[in-house]
């Protein structure tokens, strides 16, 4: 059968819309201007494709296609459907597909997907082909599922869609030209390679002719760029100093950092003296006095009793002796809320942030969980006046101290077992510690340590420390407890300098009792600030006046000692480093040191 001569190689069908119109115009131009490779053009007898039909205006409302469109569909070899999420909504596109499919069959329909999900883009009419044939003298009609040839050029924007169309256009040209896609792609690569080689050769000749000029120009641009970057660095350094004058030290540091290159070894901008000076001023590098340089200043007018920070540093709470609780937003430095409590006496252990969203407060009305941002009450345990409370490390249990001592489940707001601490005076100082798996609770007061089994909800035992004043209570593991205690000091000066006598004991907690493993005496200094090294759980850290020591719990002996010239007031453990955060000498000055000897 002689093949029909078509007037159009392709009929472009699409729903009029911004992206659809854009792709249709680009596709139309590329198809009609594409030059076929020489060997393919020789086979089909023409160098280019025939004309491609595209209607440029939306059709007027009508019950049927216009005569022009019907003639174009009849005289087109292929139908290229531009598929998007809007395609199925166009009755005219559906009529074009139906008409062309009836004339040429589904095999001659090519799909170009530009937007939307594939299952939503392909119309149902293209997924099913109805075929009629004769069998045993009767006409039989069957439905066959078919998948039209689809080319996917979906992208995030028009530019990306156009780029993908440029890459995938050969998939549409190949069936229209009657050749294999791989052959067409290979010829396209060869043609592109030759073109690039020609361009490259021209560039080489051009660069050869203007090499000297270009080298001079590059050098001149480099000089101008370095001067521009130097000017920017000076401007940023000046801005950093002005921010520092206004008191915004954090922004001054960030701006000063931007004035310098990211790497001093391979700087991408000049290292300006002005930038180095601005950053050193903001960081307080060359200051030798003992002033603290604040990052944020909170403007409060009441006498400050104490302050606390939320775990991630978003909020700060300041509490005054008059009973005011002020919540501050540390990101902006603004006062978020003010709460006035009826009881003016608030202790440091009467308030605690449980996370960056809630805080717990104990007062004469009971125990309360309050949302920080809204100051709304989340829950309240009322009925008893509480002096203070202690939170477990996982923030799931609360030991509440008031007229009685009780342990609560923080999530259920229910008491865990009966009243605990029958022999504990709620108005005297105490030490509290949970073990790691939250199965054992230890409460120490007045030289006695009470051990509570949280699983079976019963007291295990009570044992006495060597001295009456308990200064530390920490679990080394699930069943081993370290206790530090001190003898009563003679006068205020002895306490001020940490002099006196202390004792450190290591005790194993059994099912029904406690067994002391070892103890260390300190006959010249009290023992304070007992902690477990988080990097080495078998190592204890403690202070003895102006000496900081580590103890190996496996043998009960001192490993290292670090002596300072004055009393150690505080320290923190930073991995395998030790930071001395504060020391006190006769003039009450502070100091900071960092050591690495805990390993």
C-alpha cells in the first residue's frame, strides 16, 4: 500500500495557558528549523521536516472542530500532545485527540509532558484503544491498553523546561523522520562535536591574536577587584565598630568576621588591618582587665534575687525578692511576661525551666507547669505548700519538698508510691540524685543518705556519711553511689577559703542494703562540687579549696591534682577538657583556665 503524502509532519495539540503556550511556540520553531543529518536526509529525500501545524488562538465555543482544524488533523502524520495538569480540562484538546486517533490510530500520537503527575496528565482516551476484527464470521470489538510515546521535560520553571526540551527534542523528531532515536542522537553528538571544535579553534585563534591585551586586562580587573574588596572590608570594619559602640557586641562580631577572608591560608579578599582591629575589639581580645563583656543586657528595675536560662538559651528568667518572675526573650532582649506571686519568698530551687517551652514553679499554691510563650498554666498539683523541687535528669520525675516529701510522675502528674522521706526536714538543705536508668533515688540530709527503690516503690536502706554536712551525691553507675561530706566549719573565713575536713565515700547499693567499698579523707580542706566525668564514668572530679582532683573509683585513689593560687568557685567539664570558670582570692577576683589532664 502506497504511503500517504501528508501536508504536515505533526499537529501540535495543547491547552492554551502560560506554560503550554510557551512550550508550544518553542516546539513549533525547533521542529520546523531542525536540519536532519545528511545520511537520514538522503534516506527520506528531504533535509528538513514538513510543516508543523499549531493553532495560535483559542477556538470559539462550538459543538465541533472547525473545518480548518479537521483538515489539518486529517493531513498530519503525527499528533504531538503537550500534556499538563490542564490538558484534560480542555474539550477542544479532547476532540482533537479523538478525531486524530480515529483517523490514524494511537500509534501516531506522541506525548510531551511539561507539568503535573504522569497518571493525571495522560487522558484516559489515550490509555485505551478499541479494535474491531472479524472472527468466525462475526465482528468482535475489544479494548486494548496502550501507552503513548511520552517525553518528559517537566521542570521547576520555564528556563528548566526549555533546557530539557532542547535535550529531548530528538525523541519527537526520530519517529516523525522515520529513523531510530539512537542514530539521530549519535549524529547529533557528532555534529555538536564538530561545531564545538570549530568554535574552539576560532577561540584559540582569537585568543592568540589578543593574548597580550587580555592578560593586561585581567591584571587590571584583578587590581580593581582587590581594591573593591578592600573598600568593602573597611566599610564592614567601620560598621562593626559602630555596632560595638551601640552595645550590640554579637552583631559587631559577626560583621567584623565578614570583613575578613574565610581562610587566612588562601584568602579570597585582602586582609585589612582595619578589619583585624574591629574584630579584636568586638571579641575583647586585647583587654587585660577583669570586666565581663555582655552579649545581651536585660533592662530590669527590681532588685535581682537570681536568674536562670532555658536549656537552649532562648529564654531567661529573673526573680526578685518581692516575688516577681520576669521572662525575657534572649533573641531580642525584650521582656515577654511578668508574674507576681503572692509569696514573696522564692528560692532558686523553686523555679526551673523544664525545656525551652515550659517552666515549673513551686509556691504556696502548689506545683505548676507553665507555658513560657503564653504564660498559660498547663497543669497544677495543688493542695500543699511546696518549698522546692528537684527534677530527674530525664525531666520525667519531680521530687517535691514541702510539708511532706513526695515523688511525682511529671507526665501524669501523679504521685509515685507513698510519701517518701519520712525522716527528712523539708526546710533544711538536702542532696538529691537519680541513677541512670531512673530505678534508684538517693536523698541525703544531715549526714544520712536514704535510698529509695523506684521500681518496687520502697525504701532500700539508710546509711550515714562520715560528716554531717553533705556536699555531693552522685551515682557512678546504676548501683554505685559517691558521697562527699564535710565537718562543720569553725568560722566564716574557714568556709570562705574551703578549709576544714572532708570525706569522700564510695558505696554499692544492694537489694536490701548498702556496702561501703572505700573512702578518702581530706584533713585540710572541705570537699565540694562532686561530679562524674561524662567522658569517663569511672572517674570522679571534686574540689578541695584551691585544689581540683580526680579520683579513680575502681581503686579509690587520687589520679591527678591541679592546685591554683586561690579558692576554686566553679568548674565545668568540656569533653576531656576541664574549664575553671571562677576562682576567688583575697580581692574576690575571677579567673578562667582550661586544662587537658582528665584522660
